[in-house]
């Protein structure tokens, strides 16, 4: 039985896959909900993954 290699995870090394975070501003709006802003990882732009390397997409080298 042939063993198929597993693909390595493409998780962003800067945010470890947690690309967005909701940060409270400390107050509440008129309806009583907390005011929040969303911050995205600057390295992956909020996707949580890193782009595939050019070596992997170009194929194997001889």
C-alpha cells in the first residue's frame, strides 16, 4: 500500500491562523451593544493562511 504524503498546513506564522480579532472600545452605543473594531493580521490580511510558495506551484526541479 502506497503512502501518500500529507500536505503541510498553510497557517500564517505571524498570527497562527487567528487572523482577525474583535477589540472593544470600552463603551456602549445607544442600543446597549459594545462598540468594537476588527483588527486583521498585517501579514496575511485577515485570511489566516500564507500564500503557497513559488517552489510548490512551479513543480519539482531536476
